[in-house]
């Protein structure tokens, strides 16, 4: 879409006299439509002012649907890793972010990665992530089992599928040609994410991390595997695309999962980047009066097509303006859920379920039926103690009372 298309389209818009909240606007216009911000601000979308003259006030909104995001914040380790301090604003990591994370202990230590090709061969994971550049031999163009003397450097962030041990005579014969450059003639055959066959010499040094599956802790994790864990978690961003801007450190504390309806906001000004806009954003918008006529314009069709192409790029880490302490994440009205198993995306408050329930029967005999506790009730006190130990929240009164009573009983016995 060119700048002239936007100018032609906007010249045909007839704005309404009143503004409505963003959520009400989206209910009125479920299909993509233009809007003008008359109050509020979210990142670089808002009403321009003397303090913020570069804000975009006219945007083209296209629904994105429900999106999962992990609430996070950068952290810094102090006092010989004995204390963790939150840094910078709150972050939102979308479900589709193309990044790799390793889970850390509370003192910031991660599981050890493989430091050579020989170790990678010995451990033989299904897939791995390249942690530092390493030279690889390329396969013959016509025969992927034949090694050539051509090489290329595998870059940080590339993923490899580790091929298991080969007993084919052709592989052994082809590898023998390179014994002069590799004393033992041992290679590890791998496939790149593009399907390219490469061979790593067993004598090469390099760093690799296995790509963790849902049930694993060690290795590197995608956002989708992290969503299967129970939060909060401490992680380190190993590699990500696009490279996040505004991050203070690569160490992050993940507080929980947020589920929210979002829209793609495409500013109709030159060089203004699109962004994912949550429905809860504090914006008041003017709607077009002649929406029926606007959707018939060819410029509207091009705007809609561009919005669809940009939806796949809306997976960058979002740096939010508001700075919140760690305790604010759980004291807010809509705290992030600790796992995807929590109903409705909200933590379940502790409830004391009745031990039994009397169920009347048609034959005059009442049946006693036990009522099991909800799953979240089992985790409630564990989560409360965890929050207290990590400095997220004060110790609950119930647990504090039990500790005092237990201390008094011990003193009486003495």
C-alpha cells in the first residue's frame, strides 16, 4: 500500500461526532475498519501532544482474536546471586514469539550445554540449538550421504535435527576422503531447519543445547513449551527473532499467562510500525459515519490485505510503558494465571470443600457422596508460601497463625 492509497482512503472518511471506548468500537465493527483516537495512548498510538508529537492518531484496526501472552520482567542478580532485583517495565511475550529460553534456578544458574561436537554425538538429542558459530561440511548436491570439502558456518540460533548413527558403506567411504582434515574421520550428520544436510566434525568445538520437550526442564524451550509449565519461572533469553529492543538484561522472571482479545493497529502514516493492541487499552475512538461506502473502495481492500500479511509479524516481545514491582502482578484486579489449567484465566481462591454431600434418592434411601477438592486448592498454600519466600507478597494470615501456634506448642513442651 502506498502513501497515496492512505491519503485517498482517509479523504473519503466522514468521522462521527462522538467517541466510543475501544471495546465498544470493536463490537460495532467486527470487520477491519479505520478509527481516529480522540483520547488516551497505548505505546505509539494516541493523540499527539507537545510532549509526544510522534503519536499516530489514525489507525486501521483488524481483529487478531484471542492471544496468549506471558507477563514478564527483566531481573538482575545482586549480592553474589543471593538477591534478585526487578528492572525496567513490564514485558509481554506472545505465544508465537520465535525465541529460545533456558530455565534458571532462583540463583540464576542454568543446566550445562554441550561444549563440543563429540559430546553432542555422545548425548545424541533429537534436535538441538546452535549456541555459538561452528563450521560444518556440506553434502554433495546429488548425494546427501557424500561429504564435500565445501563448508559453511552455522550461525547462532539455527536448529539442527541430529541424525542417528549411519552404517551405510557409502557414508564410510565418502568420509574417508576427509581423514586428512579430520584425524579420526568421524562426523555427525545433521539436518538444518531448511532441510539442508550438513556434517559436523567430531573434533570441532562448539556449544549446543538440546531443544526441550514439554516434560523436560533442561535444554532450551520455546514459548509454547514454557506455557506448559507452572509460573512463576526464572528464564534466560538465549536467542530470539526479532531481536527484542528495550530489554535491560537477558534474564527474565515469567509471572504468568494472560489471555486477551487483541487487534492489529496499522497506523496510516509513513514509517509508523504496526502493533498488537489489547481490547483493554485505554483508548477512545471516533468511528466513520460512512463505513458501508468505505468497504467498497479498492484502497480498503489493499489495507485489509496488508493487515493480513502483517499478522504473522505481530509476535515480537512487547515492552509496556508501566513499571510494576513483582508484587503488583498478583495484587492487581486481573493477575496473570499461573498455568493454562486455571479456569477462565484467573487464579481460583482457596475454598474448603465439604467432606460429604447428602444426595436424595427416589427409593427413599439417601446416598452419601464425597465432593473432591478442586485441583487449584491443592496448590493454593504452596503458591502463597512461594510468593512469600520470593518476596512477591506478605505471608498469609492463616499460615502466619499456624506458625505462631506451632512455635508456642514447642515452647510449652520445653
